[in-house]
């Protein structure tokens, strides 16, 4: 019923139309940073990778990946990644699925496809940001192997998790006997202290009690 397809030059209108429709229906707009037409075009023209989820051929979601290369905005600058590695960074940029098709795994499928396509691009580091007020935005990123490692202010001062995964290897397996704790996504002060103390997010748990980040101690691998 669903297909994931790679988009290319000429698909700017397709993404912009979905973006505007989905944004208009969002109850909390501060969790979603819209992309300009120019930025979308840059990613479609080889500055990134873009995908759509199709249902019976009709677009119902998209995922954008951006290669910052020599450009100013590079999330790697938030962490002590050596500057000679900045050209090997991919940003997991914007993603959205139409409300009626959320929770069907499309976000996860588009992430998996984009990760597979990173092979051969020279990427060694994947970064993303996502709002702690948006657990369903954070969860598919963590499932794709990214881990929340910091809280940062972006896009005019909005609070965001900074997420990171090494590529292609990923973070590696956690020690089964390692220390672990769960912190609510809403407990910002506690999360900030945990990141300062060397904890990173390993899993997002969402249930009746709310959304929590299961955290483990792990140093950044650089
Ligand atoms: C973020 C977003 C793209 C995720 O897309 P999605 O196709 O719903 O993602 P998935 O179905 O792969 O969901 C991932 C997980 O969250 C769960 N989930 C997502 N939405 C859910 C919902 N509304 N109800 C229950 N569970 C939900 C899924 O069950 C899945 O959990 P699992 O891994 O345990 O199975 C979508 O929620 C969205 O468009 N949100 C609005 C825009 C946005 O916030 N974008 C992110 C910022 S750029």
C-alpha cells in the first residue's frame, strides 16, 4: 500500500505543498521548523537527500536530509567534533507525515531508506534536532540509531534535543549491566544535568504515564 521513493529536482512543489498542509494542521507549531523553497530545492539538487511516502501513488509524507558541507549552519559545531570532520556530516532535517497516516511506520521507513542511501556519500556523522515537546518526533530518530546528547536552543530560541549517531557503525551495543535511568521529556533541568554528567538517551518510551527518555552513560565517540 505504501512506497518510499527518492525525490529529485522538480519536486520542490510536492514537498512545499505537503509541508504547508501538515503545518497548518499542527496544534503546536513551535515543534516544527518549516523549510524555505530555496532550501528544499538545494537538498533536491544534490545538497541532500529527499524522500516521499506514497499511498497508492499519492504523497502522504516526506523526509529531508541535508549535507551542510562548507555551509555556515552545521550542527557539528555544537559538540567538539574536529572541524576537519565537518564535511562528513549529514543533518536529519525535516520530516512530516499527514496526521491520518501517522503511527503506520512511515517515519521509520523513510529514515531506514535514507540511512541506506548514505552509504557512498562519505558521511561519518549524523546529527538532528527535535523538540522535547514532540515525543513522536524524537522516537523515530532514536529508533534510527540517533541518541539525544544535549539540549540546545535553535530556530529563534526554541529548545531542541541535539541527536547524534556515528555512521555507518552506530553507537554500538550498550553494556547489559550498565547504569540506566529514565527521565521525563518534560524534565528539562534534569535532562540538562544528565547530559552534562555524560548520560545520553537510548530509547523513548511513550505510555499512559507520558514520554520518558531511557538514559545510559556513554561518551561521545570523538
Ligand atoms: C514525526 C512524524 C513524521 C513521525 O512519523 P510517523 O510515520 O508517525 O512515525 P512512525 O509511525 O515511524 O512512528 C514511530 C513510533 O512512534 C509511534 N507513533 C507515532 N505516532 C503515533 C501516534 N499518533 N499514536 C501512537 N503512536 C505513534 C509509532 O507507533 C512508532 O512506535 P514504535 O517504533 O514503537 O512502533 C509524525 O509524527 C509527524 O508528521 N509529526 C508532525 C511533524 C513533526 O513533528 N515532524 C518532526 C519535526 S521535523
